[in-house]
């Protein structure tokens, strides 16, 4: 293919790559280990909805019934919700709606790669503020940079992926107040943090967009954005007309019908397993376990490649990183107790080589 056919911004672009997974224990993507269809009432609800939905009908373009259910769940109005295929689609819609070539996206590092990737595809400039030691966000530095640059879009993942740090609501609000333009708060992991959402402040800020998802705590691949109606209407300008398929809409509706039951089943064992994992590894020589408010834990090891191989040999797939600021770090998704104990055993044994 003639490389000149490509858009200028992607001719030398390195895409976000998901490596082939060969292991059977997969804890690299922060997925829930719990299947919503293992809940008999959820399964029955889903199948009933499906039986009433002709396969030849296009899905509802704006998933109106699901918008209403999600709005009730987070405490806003249905017209303040836009539904997408995971948080990734909402991120893409935000960037495509607000960023022109040459505009600035501000975030910190390390954080979720997709923010910067989507911005760079559009020809935007990405400015980052490096975290402090221990992967703590540089709160003062980030606020100062917002005021200095006044970027077109500012993104804050809270709790942060991949470090797990949660920033308090009052700080997040100060960041929104400091910006003249769009501020995106990605709360994909908030259900695991037990903290209030910035959505409670939505009526006060027309520049605020909150990203939420059912992918993590619920195990249903549906994301959604929450913002004032005018912003949601703007995001709809770049949305594919029929972006949400019928199966996803029905599955998410069934999950929302029994949201309390699902969360009561999924969250407590995840938090207990996370605490066990952190306690078991915190005193292992050579390992640094970073605090987490999510369903994953970031761990720095003496030799990242060797630890990944040891886990691979035990049939376990984890997330590792090439970036310099995450050198020798692994992100471990916290799933079931038996998996967590297996991971702890492998990592503890491998760490003995460096004691």
C-alpha cells in the first residue's frame, strides 16, 4: 500500500496493541470474573427481552430505555447520558467532537494510553504532567498546568489506570473549576473505590464529562458518558447512528434491573481478594505493591520480563509495560480468591531469586 494514502497523523503511528493470549488464567484487562448470566434472574430478564426483540430491527439509536436506567443508577437525567461500546467508544467520541488538529489534550502520566492515542490520531498535541514518586498524582502541578495551558480537553482517570490511585472529590472539582474548556473524568473503576462520583456536581459545570462503564464491576461490555444535555447532544454529532447493538442493550438493561444484587455479589469478594493480595506481597523482598482503589494492583518487580515469564509458565496472563515510567511494573487484575492465591505463590517464588 502507498503510505501517502494514510492520514498524516498516523503514517508513523504505533497503535494500541493487544497481544495474543495463550494462557488460560487471564488477568490482564481488569475484566470481572463474574458472568451476569450466572444470575438466574438476570438471565431470565435478558432472554425475555431478547424474545421480544426482532432480530431484523435496528437497535434504538440512542438506547433510550438504557439511558433512563443508567441515569437512575448514577442520579442524573436520561438526556444527560450517552451510551457506547465500552468506555473506549465514549473516549473516541469526546476526542472526535472537541479536538481539532493542533489543539491540546492535557493529562498526567502514567495513565490509560487511549486518551493520548485518540488525540494524536486527530493531530492534537498531548501534554502530560508526570506523577510524583509512588505514582501519586502531582496535584499542584496538574492544576498549575491546566491554568497555564487551558487545554481544549483535560482528562483525569479516577481511580487511575494503571496505578490505582483515587483522588478526593474536592480536588477533582477544583480541576474542573480551573479549566475554561472540557474536563473528562474517567470513573471506570469507581464502584470498587466506595467513593462519591463527580456526577453529583454535574449541574454546576457545563464543561464536565464523566465516563462510566458496566465493563468492570458488572462484567457487561457497555460504557456511557454523563454530561449536561447540550454536551451530550454535541457528542451525538459524531456517534455512529446505530452504535449499540441489540444484544448489548438488552444485557445492560437486565444488569441494571438487578444492579444491587450484582454489585453485592461482585464487589465484596473482589475487595477482600485485593486486600489479601496486597498484604501477602507487601513484605516480599524486591517487590513494591502500590495502593489501589480498583479491581487491580500495580506491582514493581526486580525483572519484569522474568516475572511475566514465570507467570506465563504457570498459565497466567498479566499486563506488563514498555514505557520507561512503568519499567518492571505488572498490573494484576484481582479476580477470584483461588486465582489471587496462585498469583501470589508464583510471584513470591520468583522474587526469591533476587533476595
